C-alpha cells in the first residue's frame, strides 16, 4: 500500500501541537493579566457600603475637619485607625442628636460596642505597610487616598497593585510634599514638583527601597 503521508508529517504535527499550546498559554496569560488589572479585580473606584453613610465630602470638604482629628495615630503608628464612637459623639451629642441615620452611632456609644465599618483599603496579610513612615517622609493623604474631601461614600482610589507602590518607591520625588502639607487636599507645590521633590528626598532622607523584604515580611 503506498504511503499516504510524507515522512515530515509527524514533525509538522508535533510543531503544530507545540504552537497551539503556546498560543493557548499565551492567550490565557494575557486574559489573566487583563482580568487582574481590571477595576473589577482591584476594586479601584468601588465605593464600599457602610453601616452608616459617612461622608468625607461633608466632614472634610464642607466642614474642613483635619484628617488627624479622627485618624489620630496616622503620624505615629502603622495604622491610621478607625476613630472610636466617642470621637463621633464629640460633635453628634450636640448636632443631629435625633437623626435616625445616626442612631447606630448613639447605640454604639450607649452599649460600648464598636461599629463594624467595612475596610476600604484592605491589603493582603503578606503586605507590610506603615502609615507613620510614609507621613514622616512627606507622602500626603491625597497621594494614596485621592480627593477624600470630595467623596460621599469612600472608595479606593488607586489599584493597590505592586507596580503602583513601586512607582512611588522608584520615583519618590514625583509624590513628596512638605510635612506641614500632608493633610491638605488639592495641594499645589509653590515650585515645580520635581524641584520640591528632589529637595525633600534629601531633607527627609528618602531611600528608594525596592527590595522584596521592604514590603513582604
């Protein structure tokens, strides 16, 4: 019986299988990258529902309350901390005292049970982040949290992906500001940002930390 296929057919078949596998793997990798970078995966810009519809736009934007009035430990601790109910009651024992919306606040104060706020910036357990270090080095609240003074319900401003963190760690001069401007919203430097940033890198002894153990401890 005459040979139907040439001797090279086996080689072509093997090459075709390898090419198909590479294409499938490449397509799968590209799809995974696309999904992992999507706002759906990162939850970037996704406002979190809270047990009480707290508005930063009202408290920070309209009333001008400084971030540190509520987030008292942000300059000295790893965490910014959620304020205790007593902080809310400093004002709300005098204003909006009969508001049904604020009944959970009053109930929390009466019972001494904490309000179960939903975390907006929820980093994985394997990521080490220290608020006080960043504040001391001149990273403003707005740099990571966006224009919080314009947010009704609070959302996550950046993607929080590693490349976002590394951009700042590699180019800190693009993001630094004087320490007395840390909580200012809508900050505009008096000189070009590159000039201000380069000066503060030296003044605050900012290092370009890129090693894995800087954040993964």
